[in-house]
């Protein structure tokens, strides 16, 4: 007797993923498409998006969508969110994944460098969420929003002041939106990855000694894979998480568990 195909949990759902064509965003886009969702993939460079889109599994709901825009550009965000709602006929899930960082001793941080990070990681998230909220509230639609934060939402990261500040802000945005829209059927949650193998971390991923050092600070003894972030994002977006809002899920191999206390030295 032939086996019944496994159910796809996001069949005919519509998903927008910012920064969705590389690293964690790429894994998230693939995971939603694998589960049947039609995905609007955002990135800054049209040519990279056009090369990435054909790698996504095809779905019954229709073709995936390429949405080239810098999320720090308000008008560009309005344009691609309009494009997505128009072509998809609505949206079920928003994933704010786009993010950048820059390194500098705090005494040398320039205003431009600080604001560049904040404009993408904080203001860009606000633009995306605001534009989706407007359209959901206008139609009475329900939906789920997931925002990619970082363990540095709560762990200080010296020499990365703007990044730490931006992720702290994201944590409070998740809590604020979660509370503000809970009664209207809109859930907002965050994920906070630890050390993940992505292009953003090539400096240590591709250096065996640095890789070993990074791994030594993680209680599970290894960095994570992008797919290990994508699967919890799918969970938070699904009906399995229907009673969860305003929360940040730390996905870090135990990094936020004060790893130095694994062996008792304080008493």
C-alpha cells in the first residue's frame, strides 16, 4: 500500500523573510518553502535574490517572490511590503531576519557607524513590522511575526556596542508588540541565536584555531547550524505555538547559561 505524503504544515501560507537569501535567512526561506509556504525573499541585491529564488522548493500556492530592498530605507520597505500583499493577496507570517554588525572600541565608535547598525537592526525591523501590522489591522487578519535577535540581547559584546544595543532594543520591541497586539490575534516572538555557522561569522568559521576557541565557550561544544534556527522559527510561526507571544527563545547551545559555572569555582 503506497504511503501517504507527509502533511506540509505551511501549505498555501504566505511568508515574508527579510535578509532571506543568505545565512540564517536562507535556511528560514528554505524551511518555509519545504513546508508548502509561498515565500517573499528580501535582500539588498536583486542579482543575488534572482540567483537564490530558483533554489527554493516549488509550492502549490504559486511562485516565490524576489523583493530587493534595504530595510533601512522606509520607502523601499513600503514598496516591497505592498508588492508582497498585492501579489500574494495577503500575508500570514513576517520574519525579520536582516541584520548587520560592525566592530570598534567604544571610545572610537563614530556616529555614522553606530547609526548604520541601528538603522538596519532596529529601525528596519520597525519599518517591516509597522507596514505589515497596518495591513493586517485594516483587514482584521491574524498573523505571526518572528524577529531574529541574538544572545547579545542579554550578553554584553565589548567592541560591538551598536550591535549589543540594537539587539537589546529588539528584545523590548518583541515584548511591546506582543503585549500591544495579543488581543487582536497577532503574535510577536523572537529567536536569539548564539554562535552560528553563517557568512557573518566567516572570520572564525574558516579559521580552525578560532573555531576551536569559539566552540570551547559553548556548553554543547560546537556552534549551531542555520537550520537549527530555522526549525524553531517555524515552530513559533505555527499553530503549535498559538499561545506564545512576546517571548524570545534563546537558541545557543547553552551559551546563556553562564558557561564558566559548569565547573564549580565560586563555593
